[in-house]
C-alpha cells in the first residue's frame, strides 16, 4: 500500500512539473499506454539489461533482436517467428545477410539464456520464449560470466531498488 501511495505521489509531481514546463501542452499528442493501442510492458531498466547482454555477447550485440522480440510478445513472453525477414529488418539487420545475422543474434540470446527457441514450420527458429531477464542476469552473476561488468550489474541493482522491482529481492539474495 505504501508503494502505491508513493507511485501516485510521484505521478502527481511529474504531472505538475510537466504542466509548468509545457503549459500549452496538447495531451492528445502524447501516447498514453492506457488510452492507445500498440503498447507492451517492458522492464524500466531495459536499457541496462540490453547493455549487459551486449557486453556478454563477445562483440556481436543481440540487444536489438531482443527488444524486437519483446515488442512482439504479449504478457506470456511467447513469440511466433514466422516472419523472420520482417523481424530481422525491424531488429536492424537488413540486406542480403540480414536474416542470417539475426539468426546468429538469436542463437547468442539463447546461449546467454535470455530466450529459448523451438523448431517448427519456420525451421529451427520458429518459436521463442522470453525468460525473466533479471533472473538470467542473476544466474550470470552467480556463474561469473565473462563480460558481465560489475558497474552495469550494480547500476541494474540500484535501478531495481529505485523502481521497486519485485524481482530485485531475488537478484539481491543471490549476489
């Protein structure tokens, strides 16, 4: 209950500040997730999560592919990969090697444990499941995975504290 009041107070203060900074604001030009369609919920520290995965990926950053997967998922974390050229393109992998580059990044995400892949009508990469990135990063911390920078891990922990992420205690208890 305390967290809900705090969140409400933060929201109220943000709205007051926004009104002062943009007094002529036409709110119809804003995209509000509860009033418009086309939104997906992502962890607030997603930029940190993406930076962590890119650092662990040995020079072949998979974060753009991961974000595209996340944006195609619903709350169940499941994605059908039947439009691989489209997904690769939206992930930033275009041209003749776009799909093969995307497939490499998908394999990297699987090897790092951020996703699981299953075969089907679109080949070996027909379906994807997104694992909780907090838990994946916690496991990498426990295993001492090369490329998991302490500064980024600590920043993720601090951000989780800041936003009151439920997953933080799971992360914190394993560190």
